[in-house]
C-alpha cells in the first residue's frame, strides 16, 4: 500500500475498487429495436481503471461524444486532484484561500457543506488533516499496530470543520490555519454525474458509467435493468446483486484500504473524533445522482445502523444496503 503524507481515501478506493466496490456484471450484449450496438471506452480516471459503456446506432456516432467525456474527466481532475500541485484544490490547500475559484469547485464545496450539515458532520470535506496525520504516522512507523497518539489526533480533529470554510463565487477560504480539503468522498460521484449529463445531452439513453461510483442512464437495451454486484471482500460469500435503472450506486467499506502493516486502521475516519469506524463491513447507497450516493455511502459508513436507518428512511431518494459485522444484510430508505 502507498504511504505518503498525501494519502487519499478515494484514490485508494479506486485502486482497490475491484475488491471492495460496486462492480459491473456485464452480460453478453443483446441488441433490440434500432439495432443498437455496444460502444465502450476504457481508460484511467482519477488514477484508476474506468469504463463508460453505451449503446448507439453506430460507433462513429458515439466515439466523438466519448472523447468529449474524457476531456471533461481530465478538466475536472485538474480542479479536484490532491496529487496535481497545480490543481485548484491543491492551491487552495497550500495557500489557505483561492480567489476566483472554478465554478465546479464552488458548486462541489457548497454541496459538500450542505451534506455535512445533513449528516450531522459524519461527512466533512475538511478531513484532509486526518489523512495527513495517519499517513505520516504510518510512514514513519511502518510496523506500528496503533494509530497516532491522542494529542496529535485531537490537534488534527480541531482542524476538521467545514463550517469554517467560506465559499462564495469569488472566494473559497479557510477560517483557521492548518485546514485542508479533500473531496475524495464526493468528487468521484460529481465527475460521474458530469459524464452522464454530457451523454444524456447527446441523446444516449442506455448508458453505464463506472468511474468508481456507477451511474446508469436508462436501462439495458434488452429491456432489463443493469445488474450491479456488491463485492464485500468476503470472496463472494456475502455478495449481493442490485438492479439499476436511471440511478447511481456507491459503496464504502473498511476493508478497502487498510493503513499500516497491522491492517487494524483503515480509510474510513469519523471526522468528528478521528477514529476509524467499525460499524459495518460494507455500506452501499443508491441515489438519483452519483454525487449523493458517493457522499452518503461515506457518511453512513461511520454511523451506527440506527442513525443510518433514521436518516435514510427520512428521504425519498436513497436506498441503503449494509452488511453488518456478523455478515447479515440490512436495508433502509424509500428510494
């Protein structure tokens, strides 16, 4: 596993997505009326393998639009990346403020702040100081079984509070020193939605976008939903298959990214106290957008089930599939 002061939860989830996330189950393509043909783009997005699959009347009609979506992915990576020093997010974290920020950054930080309020702080984009602390600790102590000491943890947690981030169209700024943003619990979903919007705008009706989070436009052209499998890391023993039409799905799981040689610490930190959450083996959320599915799967992963169920049941656009620590599935939500 990579250990660096800039470790990024979502990047590592991308790398390990085949082992922990929502995986496509692609059946043999059947084409129906209009003789739609499958056209697929495979490449790298946000540092990991990615795939866009659509059905079109001809490959010639689809390829230019797919290239536009790839260009959009690259453009947004240059806004949200923690690994590119020149990205808008990197400059914000380095300087503590960013004047005339890109509109996409303004939109996503504002959305993230709203979701933090909605989840009682379980989702918080200012979690990056915790990542830096844990990554640095295990880089310096690669055989350590425990995480950072309590005083260092308390110091990092004191820098985590998205209410201390000012966001306007002209400025994004931190209200205290030592803060930093990570949008890795939501940016992947946002980029997935942007790709879907472009494809929908060009009239494609049967699309599956997999950039780590999965977004479906319409259904499979054979007239059935898309099939999506949740891989829980238990070698298929608890695998569950979902059907997806016109919706999005995201998964968060503690086993996705163990940190340190002992593997007792993982990537799902509770922003409110800096601890690692051990409430669920896997947390999957379906929603109307990948942005929401991404953020809520992250937030729900650090909540006990009773709170997850209460929040999910209060909304009409979410559905939750959680695998508990005993290997039993639980569901909630009205979406």
